[in-house]
């Protein structure tokens, strides 16, 4: 994830390593409220990859807010249940199993996909776009497709790790996804 300053065309873009290394499509921010931490929601746009959130260490204050808020925080990977509830699993030094396996927070952030595999995050169907409802804070993620879900082959690292062809289940109810047809989406 790279941050640019739209108000300063000469500013040097800043790599936001604390937000993890993955196939970021973009990220969506929670409602900014004074005194509360910010959450940034992200999808890893690849088959069988994950949905993440990054929560800033410091609370938001409009008088001092700036990119420094993205320097420190905790990265989480989503794990969904079959009833479509779920939990966020920290990819952090506080996770002893990850520390034993990967060895450092820097290792987890550079190898974000592997860390998410290890905490049992739910493999998704190319989470590539999202939104945060400005009133309720609900997070919506769009899943593009995954023609390899339930295809009878064990090919992706997560399938190799689990030893199974991952088929459809409630958080990912179908393999083939149909792109919406709308006048603004010509060519889809």
C-alpha cells in the first residue's frame, strides 16, 4: 500500500509496510471520529486470498491527523463462519504461533498471505472492492470470481496446506461470479 498526498504533487509517496504486503486493490477507511482509532479495510485481489483490516495504534484527532497514523497499528485477517459471522485474527507479535513460525512482525507483514494462512483466515473469491457505510460502519466487500473453487484440483497454496480442494460454502456461496451489467460498466 502506498500513500500519496493529493494536496502536494511534489510529495514523495510513502510505502505503508504496516498495512501488509499483498495484492492490494485499494483500501477503505472507517468513519473518522475524534478520539477513536481508524480502521482501514482491504482486499487481496487474488483467488483464495483474504480480507484484512488495519487498525491504527493512535487515535484520530483532526487537529493533528496525518499520514503518521499509518506508521503503527495492527493488521488483522478475517475468518468467517458458515453462519457468515466472523472474527478478526491479529497478524501481530502477540500471536505466539506466528512468532514461532515466522519469527518477527516484519516477517509477518512482508509475508502477509502466509501469516493469514496460518491464522486460518477464510480464503475468499478475489476481494477487490469495498465500501464502509458512513452511518452504520458496516463494511461491504465485492468478490469478483474464483473459477478454481471446487474445480477438483488442489492447486493453490491454501489448498495444498489444507490438503483439500476448497469448494463453495456460505461466505463464498458460488465459484462463478457474474459481473453486473450497467451502462457505466460497458465492456464487462
